[in-house]
């Protein structure tokens, strides 16, 4: 079974890397981009076929390692 975990900064948390990317895109003359926020995507392969168990396992992994819950949110997607 495969899964994706999306980790993004919470609203209100400053994102200097996103601002730098936004500035670079504007300097390359990309029109219509108002703002950029960066994040992380983890593609994870899991043993077994228990979707509920896999989601629980990945939520635990996010809470303990993959996401800093003080400043980041996460979303788990079982594929």
C-alpha cells in the first residue's frame, strides 16, 4: 500500500522560503502569482492492506517525527 503525507506551515506562520520562491517567480516574469507557501511531501510504502491501521501509523509518525505540530499541519492520504 502507498501513501502520501503532506506537511505545510500553519496559517500565520512566516514562510521565508515561500517568500523567496515567490520573489524568484516574479523576477522570472511569471504573472498572476500572488503568494507562495512551501511544504513537504512524503511518499511512503507500507506493508499490508489495512487502510485504517496505515492511517493510524502515519498519523503517529507525523506527530512524533514528520511534522512539527507547533508550526506545521499535516494531511495523510492513502493511495
